[in-house]
């Protein structure tokens, strides 16, 4: 930006100086010298001289004829005339070649300034001859010197002004600009000066006519010289072209030779690369015939080169894949596609399947309009096997090899979709959960447990129809999908076959292990929109089978779903039952059958639901065990009963020694602090350990074994007696009776109720009583409701009993009023409003 402004200012300054020089020349012009000769010279200089330039070979320069006449005007008419003539000639010359007016004026001004400088130098040096000098020798001497000064000064002044302009414009150093662009032009000024001197001398001796005659001569010389230069240039160009052609031919021959060698070398490299490429490459005709094959392709397909060249590629592609491959090749040969890439199966010579990455492109054939094909075949069999393995592992159980949950749910979704589309397409699920599998792991170890799962998977496969699939969902849960056209009773028969198969023991590392399963069966209906809906209801049916006694199957119906929803609601309500005062305790007296006197009471927990009414203990106790509330609930019941009954027992006379029986869930023995919590409750309620009995069921030995025995011994050391409740309905191995520190067997009501008025149906009771006597244990019969049941039990020697025949369960206030009637004692009336209650169950 700076140099542009500077250049503009410089141009303006030069123009101003040029205008000043021309103005001064006009002002001082000696008008008396203007004559016809002057006008002729002026016109010839402007009209003709400026148009004739003679090129200088090898110098990229021209000699302008107008320079000669300007110098001649300077010699003949003086500096003022020369200044005006040079400015006008430069103006018209520039006007013809330049469209920019500022440049035209600059060129005219620069010439005017340089001519003015020449004039001033001549006058300052005393060489200017306004008057003709006398003396020929002196005149010639002055003429030579003057012309030298004119040429040199004009050259220096003109090139200096032009160099300064170009240096500013192009931002190049002044010296570099002058040296490279204008130094050579000195010769043009010298030639112009010499020509002017010659014409001046001739004019002095012959007359001004010589100047007029010089123009045609100069013009023809100019034309002749131009033609000579053109011919010379043409000769030079022809020579250079011939030399260039010779060089080009030589170079072409060299290139052809090099290309020929390179082509041979390239062919060798291609042949080597083709034969020894790590992937299979082949040239195949459009009809499928192998034209050329490499070693890698022979190794991939197992054939020799000779064998392959006698075959076509169609014979080594799987028949079911051939149609798709031919379609792709047709697209290539017809020009619809440039290439194609796909995975393709080939048949190895040994009959094995070879998976390949197959790339095909076309190669033109000069002998046929139909192009050949280039096959590139890469063996990816290992990759495909790895992918299949990963896919199998992603969709199958690692241990059993059965489909996993992901694959089963996908198949179930597809089957359900098909059933919506086709009403004749049925879908059923068998949801299988092994019974007591945890105890196999805990007793025999996980290795044996895994072998059991593998054996179960094999037996489940044997129970299926060919179209059915069995999957392992995880842990000990399995599912079977039955779909298609079938009788729904066939699904039930599958469940029966499974139970029959499971009835045969498994031999696992020398251990004979029996297993059973609870099976839920679901037939898809219009209410099942998703696979998750079906799994939910099948799971519900399975849990119904477990609650019904395990080792059985149940078919889902809508009532099960409603019951499941109700159970879920009960789980939520049970957590707030204590806080809302919905749980309460009732007490049922127990009597000695020999004396008829009361010997204790059993605490029975009840739940009065605000909407559903009375909830069976068997139900809400089971729920509390499943959701992990049994520990809090057990502590609440024990603390509540000890707080309510402790004051009553304390008010009795010393001759009466009653006991309080409280049930313990076998799940409470999974709590490490059970004994510690029992001790704490006895201390807080000040209840005597010798008046407390804890009732357990037979399942405790099967579920906790050594751990339970250790805890029961610790409880027995506190002075608390241990009774077995519902004896005969649980675990059938009686060896635990010797190991457990128990004192009483309570005969379940299911063995008492069958006793009729004749005293029949007592065989099981007799067996239990005989076992108890042999072990030194007491017995208490539950559920005595009739006199003949009481009579039969007394005759059989049962120690105690309880039931509606004696007394119904009652609240603590009713119990306080009931005891004096059966004991004959006055019992202190105690308030029960302030009995401590646990907070919300956690």
C-alpha cells in the first residue's frame, strides 16, 4: 500500500516537471526558426519516425528512428524545439500502445524532462551551438563531443526516471531494476545520435532535402533488414527445430528402449507377484473356465494347477450360492458394475467348506468383445469359524451348550409374532426351576453341581420334539419353547416326561444324586403381546408349582396372575404391617393329656389386612422369608410375646410352671446373630429362659445342618427348650433327631384329624410316639378337636395336646381372664396398652 501511494506521487511529480519543461520550451521557443523544413521534420517524426523500429538481434531491443530526428532537431533548431518534439512524439507513441492515460502522460513527461536535462547539460558545458560555429575542424570536434554528451545524458536521464518508477512499483532495488531492464538501451541512444550527426552533416552540405530523401531509404532499409532478420530467425528456428527433432528422436528411442526394458521387468515382476501372491488370483473366461491360476489359489481349493485349468469355477462353488454369483458376474460383463466383492463358499477338493472373500473385476480381451474376469480369492475360513464361535458363545450357555436367555427370547419373540400372523401357529413355554439345587452345591461342591446341570440339560433334550428348543436362563432355571401345530396336552406330556427322567438318579463322581423340578406351563393367548409377558406368566406358574409342593407342574391361568399381583401387594403391605398395628398375637393353651392341666401356651401370629381381612400365617410368613423380612418379623414376635406373657407368668404362684412356645423360621438360622438377639430380648423383657420354648421345623436340618446344630446347642445352653413342630411333614431322614438338642415332638394335625370315633387311623401317630419314647422325647398332638381323638391319644400314651377341643387361640386380655378358670389362681390384671412394639419392618 505504501509503495503504491509513493509511485502515484512520483508519477505526478514527473508529469508536473514535464509540463513545466514543455511550457518553458514553448515560452522560450525562437519562433523565427520555424520554417517549412521544420514542419516537414516535425510531421515526419510524429507520423512516420515513431512507427519505425529496428530490432537488434540477441539484444531484445529496438532502435527507434524517431530518436534520430529528435536529436537532429536539437542540432538544427535548438533545445526548445527538441523538448517540444520529444514530448509530442512520446505522447502519440504511448497513446498507440497504452490505454492508461496516466502512463501516457508520464512517458511524455519523462522524455520532456530527460531532453530538458540534455539541453541544460549542453548549455552548462558550453557545447550548445545556437549559432553555427566557424572553422570546420573545430565544428566537427564540437559535434562529436556534443553528440556523445547528448546520447549519454539522454540515456542516463531517461533510464533513471523509468528505473525509479519501476523500482517503486515492483518494490525492487533501484540498481537491480536499472541494470536488468535498461542498461542495454544505451546502444539505441548512440545509434540515434550517430544517425542524427550524419544527417546533420549531409544537410549542411547537400541541403534539407537529404532528410526527406532519408525517410524512404530508411523505410526500405528497415523493410529489407526486417525481412533479413525474419529469414535469419526462420533459419535459426529451423535449425533449432531440426536439432530439437534429432534430440527428440534420440530421446524417444532412448525412452522406448527404457520402456521396453521396464515393460519386460514389469512383466517379470507381475508374473512373480501373480504366482507367489499370498491370496488366490485367477484369470477366468466369461464362460467360467479357469485360464490362469496361481499357487495360493491351488492351495486354497486343494487342486493342482493342471486340474483347475481343466475345470470351470462353477464346479467348485456351492450349488445354492451359484445363482447369486452368476448374477453378479453378469452385471460385471454387461458393464452395469465395475467390480463386486462378497463372501463366497467354495468346495475344497477334500469336500470341506472353504469360506473366502471374493473380489471380481473385468479385464479386456483383444480376441473377444466379452471381457475376461479377474478373481481375487482370500481364505477367511478361520475368521468365519472364529465369528461363528463368538456368535455361538454369545447365544449359548458355556456350561451346557444350550441356547442362553438372549437367544431364547429372540426365538420366543419370533414365534409370538408368527402366532399373531397365523392363528394356527401355537406357542407354549415350560419354565423349569430345579428343586433344592442350592443344597447340592453347598454339600457336594460347585463342580458336582455343574455336572448335574450338564446331565439335566442332556435329559431335557431327550424329552423334546425335534422342532422344540431348550435353553438355560441362568443358575438352575431352564425353559423350553414349543411352537407350531400341536395339541396342548402334548406340552403337559413333555413336563411329565421331564419328571420321569428326573426320577432316575444322577451318578456324579460316585455320588448318587436325585433331582426334581418345579415346572410352570404357559400357553400363549391374546393377552400376551411380548416375550416378556409370556416369561412373566410362565414364571408365575412355576412358583405356583413350588408352593404346591415342588416336583410337579402347573399350567398358568389368570387366577395365578391375580394371585401373583396380590402377593406383590402383600409384600409391600407387610413392610408396614407392624407400624400400622395390623400384626397381632394370639395364644393357644397346651394341656397335659395325663392330668388335664394346662402346661403351656403357644404364641400364634396373625395379620388382619385392612382390605383382604385375615391373612394366613403360612402365607405371610413365607412372603417374609422370600423378601428378607423374616429376621425383623421373628424378633418382633419374640419380643412382643415375651413382653405380653412375662408379667402374666410372673403373677402366677410358684406351683405353676407354664412355658411359652414361639415359632422360629428355619431362615432365621441364616442370621449370624440369632442367639445374640434371643439373649438380648430375654434380658430386655426379663423373661425367664426356662419358661421359653422355641419351635422349629424339620427343614432346618436340611437347609443349615451343622450351623443350625451349633446355634441350637447354644440356645439350649441358655435353658431354652427346643421343640420340633409339624413333625412328619418335612425332611424324611430321621437321623437328625439324634443330633439336634430337642425335647419335644409336636405331631402335626394332619395325622390327628383322620382319627375317627372308633379310634382308627392312628398308625402314623403310633409310629411317632414309639420313636419319641425310644429317643426319650416328649410328644404334643396338635389339632385335637373331638373327644374320641383325645381318648385315642391318651390311650396311645401321648404326653400333651392342644386344639379347639381345649381352647381356641385368644388375645392376651382374654388369656388373662381364661387362666384363673383353668388354674384356680387369682392373676394380677395387667394393662397391655404399653406393650413395646418394633418400628417398621426393614
